[in-house]
């Protein structure tokens, strides 16, 4: 009887491990595809009479949005990786929250391409709105995992709060840039450089 219960427990553990591996494998695949598609937004200069350097300079909005989006998606992957490193079990709701999060990740290359192809505030607002919503969904996923006791015992309330701040800090920067874009799209784009100092400022303000 004891052996049967032990075998059943091992089977459950193996099934849970396989499920987590599939979840992470699928998620990593979406991240890899999204981050690769970003480079397609940058056009290779054509062999014309114009100097190659001037053509490359003309691509600066695409290059800037590529760099920002690459780093942002990379940061989203790191946070997602850390979160699911603490997830001990999952349920259907967590899977769906992860699917919705990945849906926004997959949308980032499209919103990135809008910035280079269409000048003005609307593409900037679409891009910033996409990243704001992406962060919010990830924060909801994290808080749900915490509240539903899906995390391992090493995560305490301070850890939960710190990760939430890490997720929502870039969302705040992008949300503010939406308001700036209503006045000036270029300044809204420049405001994204605040991401480089957002974490130190947040830590100084709220500890």
C-alpha cells in the first residue's frame, strides 16, 4: 500500500515537472520569436547614390525602438524566468494569465514597427500602451500566484512586494510617456531613457 502511494506521488511529481517544463519551453519560444522579429523592422540601406551613413542615420527611429524593445523584452524574460523559478505548482487560471502575457509580448514587434513607419503621437501611444499593459498583466500573474499559494515556501511578503515594484516601474515610465505623447511624440520617446535610472530612483523614494 505504501509503495503504491509512493509510486502515485512520484508520478504526480513527474507530471508536474513535465508540465512546468512545457510551460517554460512554450514561453521561451514566444520570447525568442518576438525578440528576433524586432530586427526585421530595420531596413538595410539600398545601394543608391546617397551615402550609406546618411541612410543609416535616417533609420534612427527604427534603431532606437529596436534597442529599447530588445532590452525591454529581455527584461520581461528575466522577470518571467525569475517568477516561474518560484512557481511550485500551477492551475488553469495561471496558465491563461501566462497566455495573455505572452500575447502582449508577441504584439511588441508590431507596435515597435509602427514607430518607425508612421510618425506622430499615435504610434508612440500604441507602443507605450502595449508595454504598460504587458507589465500590468505580469504583475497580476505574479500577485495571483502569490495569493493562490502557487509559489514555493522561500518567497515571503517582502519578496512579493519587491518583484511587484520591479514589474510596475517600467509600466509607470511608459504610462507617463503616453501623456507626454499627447503633447510631443519625440519627447515621449526620449522619456523612455528614464528606464535607465527608474529603478535607482524608485529605491531611493520607497526603499
